[in-house]
C-alpha cells in the first residue's frame, strides 16, 4: 500500500484519480450536503496500483475490475 494524499470534502481531487472515482466522490459529497462536513477529509491510498479513497466517516470508494467505481457506505 502506498499513501497518496488527503483533501477536504468539496476540495479539488488529486489529478491521478480516474474519472469514475472522481464522479463517485462528487456523488457522495452531494448526498452529504445537509451534513456538517467542515472538518472531514478524504484519504487516498494506492493498493496494488489502484486507488482506494476513504472518507473520515468510513465511506470507501474502490475501482472495480471493469474500471467503474464501487462505493461502500459507512
């Protein structure tokens, strides 16, 4: 596993993320519009060369074999 970076909710996503993951991040953030996420951060790590993105609440986004993003809610 390789540590990537952290960024705030509604912040700019890292440029290396696949479009499917960026879209999934934005979808999750849209669902959280009525939640105070002021201090929440996303954490990006790389596992076997694929991104794993986790929100402070425990939501996880991974890339499926077909390239789509899979969201596992907290």
